C-alpha cells in the first residue's frame, strides 16, 4: 500500500470511527462505512488539510470510495 | 385537563453522574466546586466552577463514552453530550421504551439550554479567522444549536412526538418541564423527556459572566466556600456544568404500566420582570407573581408548601429579593416554610439549574429530607423561614416548590406533590 493510501486509511478510521480492516480500497464511505453526507464533507476537508491541496466541489462529488480518494490524492497532493 | 406525573430522573452534575450518587453526596453536604484547571484563568477574576467529575464511569464519575460514541461526541458541544447522558438515565429509570409507532408518536422531547455551544462557537470563530471558511466543519452549526439536544435525544431513542426546546437563560430547565407538562396535559403527547443542559465551564463564558460582575471572585483559593446563598459574605454566583432531565407522563398512562412515580406536577407559573437585562427587580414582584401563578394552578395555598428549592444564586442582591418575595407569598406561614439553595453545593447550572433543582425537589419529596444550604454561616437577614444551614433536614414534605429566575427578567416556578397510590 502506498504512503498516500496509508494516510487516507488513517484519516477515514479516525473520522468515521470504523475498524481499520473495513477500510478497503472499494469501501464506499456512505454504503459501507456508515458515513452521512456531512461526514463526507468533513472527510474531504481532512484530506485537504493532510495533503495540502484543494479538492473542488465537483471533484469531491466523485470521491465515493476509499480508492477514489487515494487515486485523486496521488494525482493532486502537494505533500505526497 | 390531564394530570402529569414524573416517572424518570437523570442527572449529570458537579457532584457526579447518576441520580443516586448526586443525591447522596448532596444530602451528605458535599461540594462539587473546585478551582478551574482545564483552561487559562490567571487573567480572569473568577477561577472557581462546578465541574463534573470525569472518570471511567465507576463510582458516579462521568464517562462521556458511556453515553455517546466518541466519533459523535467530536461533532457536538458538551451540552449535547450531557443531555444525552441525563436523558438516557431518565428513560432507563422510567422503564418507558416506546416500541410501536403510536408509542413513538406519543413520546416527545423538550430540552433547553441557556446558551448552547459557546465553546464550539469560540473555536469556530478562530478557525474562520485563521484558516478561512473552507476549514469550517459541517458539524459546526448542528453541534451548537440549542434544539439539537432535543434532536439528538429523539434520534437516539426513536421519539417522534413533539420536539421542542426552551431558551430562557437561568429559567430554561424549569420552563422546559413546565411547558412539557402542559403538552401532556393538553394531549399533544403522553410522555415527554424534558429538562435543561449547559456546558458553560469554558474561558469565553467565564469571562463573559465575569464582565457582567455576576460571579464570585473572593473565594478563588477556597472553592467549596464560594457559593454561599443568604450568607453575609456572599459575592456572586459560581458557574456549574451539567444536565437534569425528567420523564413526564400522563398519570393514567404511568399507572397503567405500573411505573414508579416520584411525584405529580401540580403547578407551573411564569412571569416577566420588565425591568432590567441582568438585574432582578428590587421589589421581587416578578418572583412573587410567578410563585402565585403556580400555586393558583396547583389549587393549593402558600401555607401548604413544605419545602422550597430556591433560585438562591449567592448574589448580593438576588438572594434577599427572592427571600422577600417568598415572605410576602407565605405571610404568617413563614415559620413553617423550609427553603434551601442547592446551588451552594453544585453552583449555578444556568439553563440546567431549573431542571436539576426540580429533580432535587422530587427527591426531597421521595426521601422526606430537605437538602442543605452549604456555607450559610452568618445569614445576612433575619427570617423565620428555615434556610437549612449546612446540614440536611429530615422533615415531612408533601408539597415542594422550585424557583428559577433568569437574565431578561424571566421567571418560572414549579410545584410538585407527593404521589399517593
């Protein structure tokens, strides 16, 4: 697992209060990890803070799974 | 009108978490006041507060994780966590667990707070200034709104009846119970979870109340002596945190399911001072009128009151004004009235004060004992009313009255009667 994937996983575990083993690449924040729409807004903010990048709203709407987040950040993170 | 009884109690206060722990310590004359050490106070004139004893949940300590998941706690201010704890305690105590949709529709929530999430508002203001609006949490607003205590409790317990909240400063808890009882009396609900909650032990709130010159400043080195209602050396109130929540129930509903009944809500009165934003009216007429209204509703005379849980905040002006109003109310019966201020032990819980003290009044009825007024060493006035100095007083209590008065000149009185099956 890449460094970015590890950091994404850590943020998801902390913010959603879920077991680390549930945070797989294909896990959906809402369907599999119990997040609601506000949780996903906060998650995106946490990613921005951690990786020093801005995630525009239209991009944020496409980040539905753990893998989506990792892929986006591998392309866009300033501090990867 | 339908009659309303109290079937469940929940408390989180500076004397602990859980009704029996808090009550045992209160009657034993213990104090929940301490020097504030959780934030900077060296530049504040008031450095004492009633602080909930945190711990692992054993021995009456408060463990927030017992009442709300850590990831949920992170999204809300403490006043909501305290409300969740006290409401869950009260529901468990009552044994009422709505299962059918009709039962859920008939069960509502009315929990208020004087101020709500001041701490979180302060922190969010710093984020906005230092990092900009994109860093503001989506949970900032729903974690601070006062009615979200009622909202969170309803979501947790599936209560789909009236969902309401009161905001009347230090009268909040009393108004919440009184208004909720009326919703039951009018048939809007059969059961209401009602009370007040407050989390004001934070730097911005202490600084704000100190600026109003309302807080005690002369006992920073002797915290347990700082709240001293009616005593000549009193110099202001001591802020406290916590929640007091009751389960109110239509009387026949409670009897039909064999519920334990702490007492009946027989009277509720309200009035306004129309005088000053923070100071009580010197003539005490607002206090007198709300007590009178509550007695009229109850259909009992002033001489029938056994115990009064006073508002008694330990401010130089307020205590004597209330005492004057009570004296005017009871007239020649003053010699048989017992009145104490439990703020001497836990401080002033602001929006939670009225409901916490309503619970103390109900427990006084249950155990036939009046809790003490701590630190009442030298009364500032002579009165035939027994102010229960320093030690609890076992006595027959059939009827108890609880007073609450708030900033803005908002007054509320509740009257409870012992229940006889």
